[in-house]
């Protein structure tokens, strides 16, 4: 019974390197699509920052920062096992400068120059800003801001309603809610797979 179904196959989100880092190192991952220019994004961004302070989040990958002390802290943190939560930020902004000022500390941003990864994630999850629709040539199911909550082990989608959950709970109760969803989904997968 040591067989792990999820380790035996390539998981669907492993094609996205930035997201893969978070999935490998956090139990639950919030994939956050937003933009600094979007008036609806700002309140959600601020709420995410208040509910999930930097010290409780998975830090960005080693080497992602120039600060030696922060790099050493990141390495210590990663050696201690999986984090409870990570936030991966996918921007709809038009300039790289916003990635240095808009995301909160310890958010893992898909690099601005990784246009292919950002576009692929937007298409995979069918989420983008209205001004991007024509450029991306996709059918949109979700608009920004959107927070998709993922299971780090299975890559399963726990909810597409992360922003609504945050607005409802306004506290770490949102994370507890997502852990309950994770437990239920895994139990169902174990029962029916």
C-alpha cells in the first residue's frame, strides 16, 4: 500500500515551471490572476496580503531574490518540508515594473518575460482581463481578479471561487475551508479511483 497514484504519473500542471515550484513545495496553492490597473483586483490583493502574511507563505524559489539573508531563510524554509500555502501571481499588467510593486512579499510571480507561461496559464484556466480577450484569442470563463485554489499533491482544482471565499471569511478560515475541500476531494478520489 506504499503505491502513490499521483507520483506514478506526470501531473497536468507540471508543464508550468513557476506553478510547479509552488505545487511541489506547498500543500495548497492559490493561483491568483489580477492586474494593478484593475479596480476590482486591488481590494482582493490587499485582503490576500492581510490574511496571508509573508512569513506563512512559501517563499519564491532560491535565487529569485538578490537578498542573501532572504535566500538563506528560503533554503531553511524549504528544507523543513511543505508549506501550508503558496500564492502564485499571474499578472495582466503590460509592464514588468508592476511585478516589483504590486504583488505582496513572498508571492511567487510568473516572471513578466515568461509570456508563454502566463498566456498558457490564462488559457488553461480560461481567465483573463477584458482588454486581453482579443489578443489572447480565447473564450473567457473567468475574469480578473480570480483565485483558483489547487491541491499541491494531486494538482486538483479545489475551487474556482477563492476570491469569494476570501471575501466571505476575511481570515485564515478561508484556508481551513480549502483544507476541508482538499480532504473531501482526496477521499472521493481514493474511493472512486
